[in-house]
């Protein structure tokens, strides 16, 4: 009997052993086949990380489409920590000298992987304003078209204007091609995200900074960039048409000053433009405080006086033209009178009457307009 059932017992034993082996495998989970891939991905990512510590060679290989980047790793696990080969810019691998150009131009630094590890071993910015210096690895971001470049002009104070000391005044700036009113927390997101566009123009805000120039509006040395008399980030959208304002609430002490704008993206980095040859995106102007010049009022008064003078001249010209017309009328009357006299006494009398009437009308017309002088 035992030998009769022996084949069945052997088959049952083999089947049980197969099921036990399958469920004990570390690369298989019955709930989902995708889990089986995870240990392999983690192993490969660990190998990639080790290679990264040894230098940029692995990044160069990845940029060239080799190794694990072309495999399943890009679609799962830590794919966001890897450079997509489609984003590699070949220009970063060249010094720039191959195309000729200025013989004094410098060689560009090169990297085969978009400088993805440029900040390795350095103090990274990490969203902070690091006064001791840092390295920021965040990409530059979106860049507008040439016809959407930022441009600014300071409307107030005007160049050379004198402002009363220690009294509040407004700094106003007209800005083109900036979607103003967007700013992030400067304490923990400083330079922490790329520049972005909205409707083709840069999303961001501007700043105004005022510096004391000392005893002259035309110093020979630049002011210390760490020192300023007033600074303000203009974080609103202004009037919606690019006119932005910052109020200097306490005013400024007497002196010579320079005010400048600093246009930036949302995360406070200077705006990036598409071409090198262009007008500046920012503006500066110089003004005085408490010098007693009253330049602004003087300019306005001069403008009014000039306009008044122009108006008077126009009136004079108009009156002269009208007087000329009156004289012409009188002369025409006289001519008609002379012609009438040669035609007969009766007609002459009529001519003289017409002449007198013409002169009378001409004289009254001219006298009326002399009142406008």
C-alpha cells in the first residue's frame, strides 16, 4: 500500500517545497509585481551615489546617455535627483573658443552635466541670505523674449531735484514687462526657485535703494554697497500698469543722494534677459536733500512762465494777423471808392461813403483787438 501511493507523496512534497521557496524570495511580493523592482532600484541608486562621491565622471557618463539613466531608474525611486539626458546643454561642454570671436575673451568653464554638482564641497545657499558667501545650485529658469525685456525709469525724484530734509516723500518708478507684486519669503526661499514667466513676462517685483554720495553728486569713487540710507522692496502691483511706489516715511537728512531700482524675480534674484546687447533693466538718478535749491518748484515755475510766454506770443501773432486783415479791408474800401469816383460824382459820393464805412469798420475792428495786448 505504501509503495502504491509513493508517487503521490513525492509530488505533494515537491509542490510544497516550491511554494515555500517562492514566498521566501526577497525580490518577490505576491501583492504587486512592481515591488520586486524596488530592491534593485535602491541598489543601483546606491551605486550611483557612491560614484557621484568619487567625482563628476558618473555624471558625464549619465549625460552621454550611458549607464542606469537610460534604464528604469528614471521612472521611479529617486528619479528627481537625476539629470534628465534631454536637458543636457551641449554648450556647457565647450570653452567657446572654437567659434572664434574676441581674441581676449576668456575660456568658459565646462561640464558635461549642466554643472549639476557645481556646489559640491561648498556652502550652499539653501534659501538663506548667506553674508559670508555661498553657492547656489538652482537653475536660472525661464527667460523672456527680446520684446518682453524689463525696463525701468525713476519718475520721482527727478534728476537734480532738491527735497526738503526729514520730510516724507515718494519714490515712484515706471516699469515695463514685469508682472509685479510677486515675492517669496526672503529669509528661507532666497534664490531657492528659478525665474518664471507669466504671459511671456517675468514674474517678480522691484526694489529701490538710496545711498548717500557724501559731499558731491559726482563722486569719483563708487559708494559702499553694504551701506544705504533707505531700502524698500516694492511688493505690490502698483497701479496695475507698471507704476510702482515706495514712501520714505521719515524723509532723509540733508545731503547728496543716488536712488536706484533693482528688478528681480519672485525669489529675489536679478532678472535674466535673453540677449547681451540691450538697455538696462534698472534705473538710477541723483538728487539733493535740504539744499534750499527748490529745483523742482523752480522747474515747474519756469515751465509755466515759458508756456505763458508762448501763449502771449501766439496771441500777438493772432492779433497782428487780425489787424492786418482789418487794414486790408480798409484799403480795399478805398480802392473801391476811387473806382467809383472815376465813374461819376454820384458814384464817387457813394464811393467816398463806402470808403468811410470801410475805414470805420476797419478801425473799429482793429481797435477791438488791441484790447487783447
